[in-house]
């Protein structure tokens, strides 16, 4: 017990959509290479960064994470979980820092050393790239592409290659956010093994979450078994038998289109990631599109990425506005084991910690509003499962404690 109480604590920011063998390996490597006794996971809830619903609910994915080696699972608040890399990092790193006991942030990387990532973070933050970045944005490039090209022109090919890889993009933002907060958390990169991010490639017993989700959605859970821990398989099998997985955003296609068609230009302008009159394009396209894919395709231009458009449409449906990601309001605990319990007993949180609806309702008004936004989104997620779920799942949920 003394060893646990005095050991290092590492945080991991994740989606676990679903938890697979690569995630289990990352946790094991974090313990081994960081010397971490305690693993805190800051996990997206029922909606994820690519502007989609999670394949199964956050409490099932919490159980998967705890069975796979996590000690404490916290929720990454909805407005940050459904945001681009910078705000996603702001929510994740901010939550880790606010817990008050995290020593290290462990993340996957696609380069050879953390020093390369630190240098890339310096390049991205350097005011010297701004004139070039502004010029490229003016030419209609997406922000990510323009920033990569600006870094290439100022810092060279190697720096640009680092920031254009998906895991590295997030890792760079984690480092920048740690610096912005003047946090004492140390960044620690672990080289990604097996299939690359979002790849359909299968490598040994490790596949990307994208490939695993596709197998599950296609009814090939037994085929996916090779790439997920037994505990994940059991959890998924149970949820699928109950009609609670796999969730699919398309089940709410008409409701989403209805929501967009009922919004004014002014309401659309308040959504996250709306700028430069994009609200007018969204408003007009929503009135002619007859499917989500048609809507995404109609709005997308060279300037706006498909992922950004999906996040904007999802935010409209869930009621997320730009100001919702300005500040963290509380720390939501989803689950823990005995080690996680002991870790919490010695934490020094900078924000209120909650585990239940009752505690959420005792928060200041602004924080209560953020919790109710999350709860409302979970009710909408219940329309995306094979069997429609009733409202109130988040409010009636209980903290998961694994002995």
C-alpha cells in the first residue's frame, strides 16, 4: 500500500472506442517505461473527436479500461471531446492538471523521440510561422494543412512530417497545453506499434480502433476478438445482446437534419469552429441536403476538413456552443479500482469532483449547466443504439468500483 501511495501517477487521454490490444499495450508500457504505479485515464464520453457517437456507452468503456489496466477513469467533458486537436488537448491536459496528483502525461507518438515532438511544438508555437500561415489560409487551405506547410517553409521537411501524423498532432498539442498551463506534468511519448491510426491494416494482434469498429458494426465481433482483450469482447457481447451496441449516428439522421433545418443563421454562428461566414454555408446546405453524407459533402471545401464539418453538425444536434469549451467546470469520475481510490485520497483537486447527479446539482449554476448538457447528449446517444434507450441514463448511473 505504501508503494502505491508514493508511486508516480501517469495520465492517458483516450477514447477507448472500443478498448483494444493497442490500448492495453500502451498502459503496460506506461507502467514499465514511466515507472507509473497509478494510471489515470481521461476518456471521452458518448461522443468522440471525429464528430461521431461512441460505439458503446461510456460506462461500458470505463469497465473495459479498468479491466485493461487503468486505475481511475475520468470523463473528458463533451465540448472538449468533440473538438479539434487544440481544444481536445486543452480539456484532457486541463483535467489531468486539475486532479492535482498527475506526474506524467503518457501518449502515443509516431516519431522516434519526445525531443522531436518538443521541437515540433516549438515550431508550431513560433510567431515566425504566422505570416506564412495567414497567407496559406487566405489561399483556402485547411488550418491543419496550412500550418504544416508553414512549418515546412520555416523549419524544414522533418518538422513538418512530425506534425502531420495523427498521433503526433495530438502529442504536440498536449505539450503546448502543458506549457500554456505552466503545469508540472511531464510529457512522455511512447512509440505507437502495430496498425497506424485510422488504418484498415491489421498487424499481428493489434488493429486500429477504426478497423475494430468496422468489424463490430458489420456483425463480425468474433473476428474482432483477436484484436481486443477478452474483457472487451465480453462487454461488447453483453451490450449487443441488450440492443445497446453498436451505436450508429445514422440512426438519428432525420433528427439531425431536422435540428439543422430549424436553426437560424445566428444560432449556427454560435457553434464551435464556425468562422468567416461558414454559418451561411451550413444554413443553406442544411435546407437542400437529404442525408448526412450529402450535407457533409455540400459544406466541405478545400478550407474546411471533413472532420471539422462533422464536429460542427454534431455540435448543432447536441446543443454545444463555442463558449462551452472555454473552461473546465468540474472533474467527473466514471470508475476506479482500489488503487484508484487510494490515489484520490491523496489528490489535491483544483476543481470540484463529482460522481453522481446529486453532486452535480450541488455545483454552481454554470457547472450544473455543463453537466446537464452532457446528460442531454447521453439521452440523444440513446436514440443511436439498436434498441432505443430511455432518458436519464447518466442521471441514474452509479460510479463503477472494481474490487
